């Protein structure tokens, strides 16, 4: 398996269905923290659902419509980044992330997403990378800012999350802006 070094003992690796047990254990460690803003813990509550979710991304990878990668710190799975949506024909994709609380504050997500955006733009020719985030999710908004993204607006009450409609901010970086400074 390949791994892309992120520095400080961290690396970015594929995350595949055969790793469902490890993924579920990771999700259990961070379930409450991760679930504050994203539904991933809710849809990966047991081994079968964790395996199904990873298979969904394996299928997306095969269809060239999405990808998921794990963030490992000293060999332990502590988070992940994904291309939730990937439309090569239109040149637009959406990046996202999650992280266990013990791994937060180390810049792991920023470094991992930087690798994924570089690949999407430089290797795949994507024109635009989006980042969707709850307005209250300050750490994720700070990642978008560090990556040189611009806030485009807010979809009001668009996301029915855990029975409550929440807003979603849209941040993005076009390829020309990424090349001019998003990697800094």
C-alpha cells in the first residue's frame, strides 16, 4: 500500500473496505467529536455499515466520482479526507475531512487536504474545489482559510442534520488561485 508523508509521523493512505474493523474502532474513538458537524458517525455505527460506507467510496473510486483516504499518525488511523463529489467532466469536486479529537490542532487535515487538492487540480485537471461546512464549525472554516479558499455564501437551512435544519457555508478555490498561492 502507498503512503504519502505529511510530516511529524503522519501519512495519507488509502482507506478501503477491508479496513472496516480498524475504521470502526477509529470512528468509535472520535464518534462524539466527529459527529458534532458531520453525519459520518451516524452512518457508520457498526461493522456492516462501516464496511458498506468504505465500499461506497471504493465504488466511487472505480467510477471516478469520489475518493477517500485515511490520515495515520504513528501508524494509527486518526482521521480522513475525501473527495465527496468528483465530476471530472465539469471540473468540480468537493473535499471534506474528519478527525479524532486527540489528533486535532496539529495541522494534519490542512496538510492532507492540500495533497488531495494538489492531486485533483494538477493530476486530474479539476477547475474548482469546494468545501462545505456548518458555520459553527470554526476548525473546518480555518482549514478552508489556510488553504486559500474564499467563502462564496451560505445555503440557508439546507441540511437536515439530526432532525434540525442547519446552514451550509460554501468555500472554494479555483485552480488558477490554487496555483497562485493556495499551496502556501
